[in-house]
C-alpha cells in the first residue's frame, strides 16, 4: 500500500511508513530491531528508575516512601490501562505515528519532571506511563510484524 508524503524515490512504503525494497537488508532489519529494543528498554527503565533510588529520592524530594510507591504505581497503572488503547489507535492510524507520539509523550513527561513542582510528580509519572504504553505496545508489535522469519531470535533480542 502506498502512502502519501515525502518522495520515496520509487520505493514502496507500507502503511506504517517503513521503506521496503533494496534497503530492507541486514542493516535496516537489525537497525529497526535495535531502535525497537531501545524503545522497550526505555519503558522498562522508566518504570524502575524511581524504585532503585527510593530512599535517597524520598529524602531529596521530601516525601515519604509511601509517596514514592505511589509514583511507581501510577506509572505502571497508566501504562497498563493505556496499552489496549494504544494498540487500537496504532492499528487505526499507523504504528510508526503512534510510536513517535508515544516517544514525544514520554519525553514530555521526562522534561516536566525537571521543571515542575515535586508535588505534581504523580501527574508526571502518569504522563510518562501513557507514553510508555504506546512505546511498548507498538514496538513489540513492530518486532513481530517485521521479523516473521526469525521471530524467536528477534523477540530474544528485544526482551527489555
């Protein structure tokens, strides 16, 4: 299926926007797998970064360990409940578009973390969880779609 937009030099694009043809070789395949694996790593890292620094972070921000536990739970719950929606929207509007939107939302949440009051950290973690939902759902779907022949090896390399 051809899509509009920038010229692809005669190469066909599938509905996700990825170029197929002579560039679908080893470098692109493993480059795509590397990018998708990094997406999976970012979501896993984002979920656990607060947990590893619990005592020192709670002391620095001036909150209790219970509040830090809520920061972890809000991220996980936002990601959990937004994953089905992210998958549905990605099927309707294209996986590449939703993957990039998830990345933007995750980065926005990370930047907000640096500039807003510590009292709003629950909101920041919720926004990060929403971005992580799109990143993790779409990246694993794209691994499955673009590695049909060696799916087991691709999932082994992807595993965050």
